[in-house]
C-alpha cells in the first residue's frame, strides 16, 4: 500500500457523480448520516458560496496510524477526484502531533484554500486555528473526533458513544448481564477513544458485567496482540472482550487461536480481515459500523457549502451493528485484511490499494 504523503494535490479529470439538492435536510452526506435532533442551527445558505474552481484542504490527525486512517484519506481523495470543480485537494498529516496540526491548519489558511476539513488530534488541539479559519471566511468541516469549541461551520460525527454502546449492549446480552470482560481501548487522549469508552460504560450501567482489565492498544494489530498475549497469560478466565477497533479484535482472536483456547464473545467492526476471521471461526461477535467514507462525506460537505447550500451545524452517524449474515455480503476474499466496509472506493481503486499480493 502506498504511503500517503503529507500534501496531496489532486488534478481532477472526472465529472462528479454526486449532486445535492437545495434544502439542508436533503443534502446527502453519507448513508446513515442525519441532522442531529433538537437544537441544531442551520448554516446560512449562500454564506460560503464561491465560484469554482475550488481548492480544498484537509488536516488529518494521523494518516498512517492504522489501516482505517489510511483508507479515510483514500476515500477523501477519491471523492475530490470525482468533482471537476475541485482543482486541487491538499491533505496534510498531523501524525498525532497537536502542534503539527495547528501549523497545518495555519498553512492551509495562508494558502487561502476555499474550505478546510479537520480530523482533530485531541478535543482542543485545533480549536484556535479553526476559529481563525472561519474568521477568514473559510468554512471548516470537522469529523472523526469532537472538539470543545463550536467555532467550526459543520460537523459530521460518527456517534462514538453509540458505537461503544452497540458493542457493550452485545456483550451484556451475550453474558446474560453478568461476567468479566477485558477492554481494549484506542489511542489514549483521542476523543474517539474517550467517547467510545463512555458508550461502553453506559451499556454496563446497572449490570453485573465487570471490567477486569483495561489497556490501550492504539487501534493497532501489533500492539494489541502483545497486550492480549499478556492478559491471557496473566488470567485466561475472561467471559467477553470489548475491543474498540477491528485490528485489535483480529489480534485477540489470533491470540486465543494461538493458545488453542475457545474465543469468547468479542466485539469488532467493519474490517475485511476481521470479517474473514468471523466467518471462518464462527465465534460470537457484532460489527459496529464506522465507515472510512466519512472522508468522502467531508468533501461533500465542503462542496455543498461552496455551492451555497444550507447545511445544519451538526450531523450524526449512528448506524446499527451488523450481524454475520450482513458481514457475508461485504466480505471480499480477493482483497486484503486492510480494507474497511462500507467503502465508496471504485473497484479499480479497491484492487489498486487492497488486492492480495
């Protein structure tokens, strides 16, 4: 898989395949994404309208953190490449460095891009820079991590608490409301990790399901495999495993198979490698949905604002969990473990990036 460099300029030759209607509640950002209920102000139609061609910038919290973050960047690139009005797409990689993200957003402002998409490193790392961009007349779209400021223009948030609760509810049901579980969390301090964990705690409230071990695997296979090996050797008597990411789930499944032990109920998400494991080994699981096509949704939101369309300030992405029958419809044996579902990448790109070698 090619490494995504810090700045990517995409010269677009294809025509767009997406066209948004004029009303905020009709703008299609991503399947499963809806305007948040309750107090949700509208971004005034025409406020950021600008004639094309456009330059769109993206500050990614860490492109090469894992296979999912790589695919988010691929999905954003592909969405930008579909629209001939986007003359240039600039992707900057913060590499999980807060100071680097601030500098990246400042750089995009200095380049006078027409819109900026931000995946925040932490809940506060980008706040001041986002406010500066909006003050300069540049709309800012936030996704894959919440921030404490409301200075952004619009946000598309995968419901992290919902994601964690879908997994937690599954374990509570499978264990009959009683038992001991391991918890594998993502990157410490990242808002997505914190909020997914809060969703788990909501699911466990009032039950007799106890967390007997809790570790941060950073959403990475290699780190999680070492953690699961240590946990198993210290105490293999565990009734279920809550894993915040599929790469970590795959690692734990491999550990139990390595020791010839029965795989306990374990949570996963939409990763092709995990899907293959689940189908082949038949353990009990659920797949929480968190599509990397959120990268494409950010591009669509930027385009809608530049077209002068009205958007809501807050959008939520709270899809239900997948069972193994739905998983079987998506699994691709001809693709590697590194592709995530659902994806909007065209077939040629799926094969270019993820075909088995």
